[in-house]
């Protein structure tokens, strides 16, 4: 009898996942919070990611802005089974939960009273930024979900490994998921800056002002959190 082959066959009878992995990826947009208590001077001091489309030598007042970065949280439950005869374990992903979403806050300077033309024009502009974030979130939820599903379809079980290495194997499994998420979150942030800058254009700012026949240019500043 081939002892090695018999041993391998024995492992195959118990070293397998007891369930297919459940991957839950949920793109969300929390309720929009509105703040109309800040002055234009106060909003001028907010940190921004996008650049002034008029150029750095042009000073503009901030009539409003949108804050709120894309947030991602994930957790997993890992199934395992041990074989005391061999002092070996096998592990697999049982459930993987990924929440990706935005928590936006829209600020409109208190100089533009609620219900006025300028208040409404600024609000319309800021909602365009939220819509960009929603599209980005949905896009990358699908991309990340596909990549993780592909990985777990190919890697159904991890092991057998010495039972003493269970904790290290679980950490390695989670790190492999972190690596996928990190790769696409970096890509997401780059695409997001590009798409948000398209909204913060000269034509858009001039259009917001023109709606209410304002002379002063309106500029949105964006802070990434």
C-alpha cells in the first residue's frame, strides 16, 4: 500500500468546506445631513481635495460644499474543522460581509437663506456630487464582489495545516481579503477625485451663478473623510 497516497485520501474525506461562502456586499447611502449655520467665511477655511478651476490666483467665496468620504467596513466568519488523529485543521470562509457607502453632509452658507434662488442652485450642485459618490460606490461594490467571489470559488478550503497554526492561517485569510479591498479602494479614490473634479468646473460654477444672476462666482470645496 502507498502510505502517502492513503494519507492524502484520508484528508480528502474530512478536509472540505461544510458550506459555500456567503458574500454580502451592501452599497449604502445614509440620510443626508444638512447644515446651514456656517458663514461663507467659515466655509472658506474648510480643507478641500478638488482644485479651483479658475486657477490659484482667483479668489472665490464658498457658497456651499459637501463633506463625507466613502467608508468601507468588512468582517468575516471562518469555518474550520480539526482532525485530532493528525493534529491538523482545515478552514474556509463561511460568511463575508462588506459595507461600502457614504455619509454625506451638505453645507450651504447662511448668507443664502433657505428657499432663495441661490440656496436652491447651490443645493442642486451639491446633490450632483452625492450622485457621483453613489455611482462610484455601486460600481466598486460590484467590482470588489466579483473579485472576492472569484477568489473564493478557486480557493474553497485552506489546509490541512497543523492545528497550532489555525490563528496564523485565519490572519492570512483575512489579509488576502484586505489586499483585494485595498487595491480597489485606491483605484476608487483616484476615479472619485477625477469624477468630482468634473462637477467642480468653470462651466458648472458659472452656471450656478447665472441661474440667479449673481456676479460673484460660486465655488464648492470638497473635503474627503
